[in-house]
């Protein structure tokens, strides 16, 4: 059986920080089309904060939950934009059900991602079709609900990512009902929502690290 330890989460957060540097200009350009052109910069500020403190955080925290929670708090406190509190909540709530644990089973891990997505939903109150990261996260959540223990965990996670990626694509023809893109009305049509793109790409880091 597949178990994930605290080092898996540390490495994943560091890799998300690296990804964010690589994708910063792309995510920002998506946000320039329909927002205020700072999405990549916002996440870069937040994840740089996490990277800078990671060694201390890893030593200081006694379980996976506190490591993720403190990392989420950095996103929440350092990022000025809407994505800070949203991704911040994701990581802060992710480990709540596995408090005290230093390793989690694959099923527990899927439960953690479900909790993270539920936290984003709770915080942002967006529905599918509002042209936000929820358009990627929610179809992903629906996939996670279907996991059967007989399934191959790696293939299953691939499917989760594929569905999130399609969810991000699905934002292109939409008018926004949440966030800054709302102000554009019909002019938002034809552009992908930046948060829907960053969300599947960030989750894809877990996908890659599962296989290591
Ligand atoms: P800001 O819009 O404050 O500049 P960012 O550019 O970093 O913040 O993030 C914008 C992204 O946040 C959007 O692309 C969208 O996916 C997401 N977002 C905004 N509002 C909400 C919400 N209420 N619920 C879910 N996601 C949201
Ligand atoms: Mg923005
Ligand atoms: Mg902004």
C-alpha cells in the first residue's frame, strides 16, 4: 500500500514553489486578459515565502497537518489577491482530518485534497460556471468521491488531473460571476480563468511526486 509521509508534503510544497516561478509570467498573462495581471506574481510572493521558511517549518511542526496549515497561513498573509486566502484555506484545511499523523494512506491523501477543495468552496462561495478555480476543482472533487480501493492509485490521480485540466478549459467560453473578471461581462468570453489553470498545475505536482 502507498503511504505518504511529511517529507512528501514538504517536497511537494517546494516543487509547487518552483512551478510557480516557472509559470509566473504565464499565469500573470492570463490574468492580464481578464483581471489585473498579478495572479502569477501573487502566487510567486506566497510560495517564495513558503520556500524561504520550509526548513524551519519542517523542523518545528510535529505533524503533516501543522506543516500544511502553517504553509497555508503564509499564503494567506503574504498574498494580496483573492488567490491568497483561497489557496491559503486549501492548505490550512487539507490536513485537518489527519491531525497527529506523520504519514497518511492514499485514501487519506485523497480525503485531504477533498477537504482542501471544500475549504476553497466555503471561502469563495463560487459555483461551477462562475469562471473561477472552482470550475477545475469541483469536477476534480467529483472524481475523488468515486475512488475504489481496487483502482490503481497512480492512474486514478491522473484521471483527477485530467478532469481538472478539462475544467480549466471549460472556463474559456464563460462570463465570470465571481472575482475581478466579473466587471468585464461578455469581454471575458474567450479567455481562460487564471486560477483554474494554476489550480490543476499545482495539483499536478502531487501527481508527479506520487510516482517518485
Ligand atoms: P485578484 O483577483 O485579487 O487579483 P489573483 O489574480 O491572484 O487575485 O487570483 C484570481 C483568481 O482567483 C481567479 O482567476 C479565480 O480563479 C480565483 N477567484 C477569485 N474569486 C474567487 C471566488 N470567489 N471563488 C473561487 N475562486 C475565485
Ligand atoms: Mg489578479
Ligand atoms: Mg490583484
